[in-house]
C-alpha cells in the first residue's frame, strides 16, 4: 500500500480539467426542459469550429468574387481578406473563451459558497475586533477646528 500525502481539503487541480461528453449527451442536454446541465461548455467548441470553416469558405469566396470583378480588386482582396478572416476568428475565439471563463468563475464561486457557509458571520466577527478608524469620519464629514 502506497503512502498517500495528507489531504488538504482543496480540490485536485486535475479534476478541473474537463473532458467534453459525447455529442449524444449534448443533444439530450439541448432538448431538456430543465436547466440542470451546463450546455455552453459543450456547444462552444463545435460552434467555433463551424465558424472557422464558414469564415474560411467566405474568405475564399470573397477573393474569387473580387478577382471576377476586377484584377486590382482581387489583388486587394488577396491582401486584406486573410487578415479580416483571422481577426474575425480571433474575436470569436476570445468570446468563446470568455463564456467558458465566466462559467468556470461561477462554478468556483459556488464551490467557495459551499465551503464557507458562515462567511458572513466570520466577517462580522472580524469587523467587531478591528478598531474604528477615526480619520474616515474626518475625510467624509466636516472638519472641526
């Protein structure tokens, strides 16, 4: 039997790495009437992949359309369209990661709330011990001379 390190009570960092479930579970979660399963982490990667493909196809179509209109316009499109497509993909990626980060923060705050059920009373106890700061009254009110 191996000696295991003592438990600190904190969650294991390896548990925070999630593996996305199968697509059938995503479809089931999408069609559920209850909102007990988080759907956004399952939808962001395929939506990003779909947008990336559509942006690439749209960019190629824009370059072909520009060349069919005028040669100089095609050259201009050949220079500018890839930057526009990459910028759009980067923005979608940033917003997708922002959505996932907001969900992670929400889960972390919920975990903190579960671990500290009496946080309000603890803060009140600490506040009753801390001495009052008289200079705050001087800064906020009128000065006595």
